[in-house]
């Protein structure tokens, strides 16, 4: 448990954080109220030069990884190898 954040909701927390990043990078005014994060109406900048935002690559090995890549339109996947 890094930073005293529970491991159990890591997927939901990651989904919410991805939504926030995309809003911050693409919207002039950002407002977000979620289960884990909250941003009052804010102007956040500067915005990335790349449009609509910087390339996003996911590096994980969960059962939901490909669903998350498709849902959030990631640019690719960084394969994770684990020893078994």
C-alpha cells in the first residue's frame, strides 16, 4: 500500500485518473467529481502540443488491460513480463 492508498480499488482509481488526465489535456475549463478524485472548476495549463493529447501507453498485466486500452483509446500497450 504505497502512500497509504488501498490496493483494492486500483483499477477504478486508475480509470478515474485517466479520465481526469484527458480532460486536463483537452478542455479549457476542467471540473471533475468522482469517487476518488475531485477538481473544482479550474483552468489548467499549459496544454500538450500533441493533439488531442500526448500519446498514452498502458503498461499492466491485469485481466482488464485490453478493455481499458480500448475504452480510453490508448496508443499502445507496453508488455509486462512476470516470472512464474
